[in-house]
């Protein structure tokens, strides 16, 4: 089982940057697709960015060009570099691990969430 430990959240002014990290324990990190979600008060939890097990990335339209997701399999860590932050980016950000479908038959299914980290962007 992968345990996800997040860090890097905080308070930043509009236009500033933050880098979130999510460190995973366990030996199956490389078999997972890794996501960052966020949830603002009163809103549904939404997918912000995804990096698949093969390195393919996808982003929500609202963050394209500003956020970059990356992974370091040797460190079993996924990152979210957030630049040009806007007040509407304010939310609790969650790391999510999901077994890539191509590996389920090999190592089994898996799904896990981090505890969440607060990102607040002031005007």
C-alpha cells in the first residue's frame, strides 16, 4: 500500500509560486498514475493535473501554462509546480495515487489519497 505525504502548501500573493510535493512509501510507485486534485469551499473536488505511469501529463484548462506536474520514480515523489498563482487557485490540494490500468493484472488495483494541503493565494 502506498502512503502519501504532502508538503509545500502555504500562503502566497497573486502572481507568486509554490511547489507541492507528495512523497509515497511502498514499492509500487512506478506502477501508479499520480494526480493532484483540489477542492475549494462549496465546490466539488476537481482534477488539476495528472502524470501517468508512462510520464504522460494532462492538465485542467484553468491551469494550463501555469502549473507543471512531474514525477521522480527514484524518489517516489510527485510534484506540482504552481506559477502565476491566482486567488481562484485557493483550495485544499490533494495528492492521489491510482494503479495504472496496464499494471492491475500484474500487481493488483490500488487507490489512495493524501491528507491534503492548504494553498491560499491572496489578492
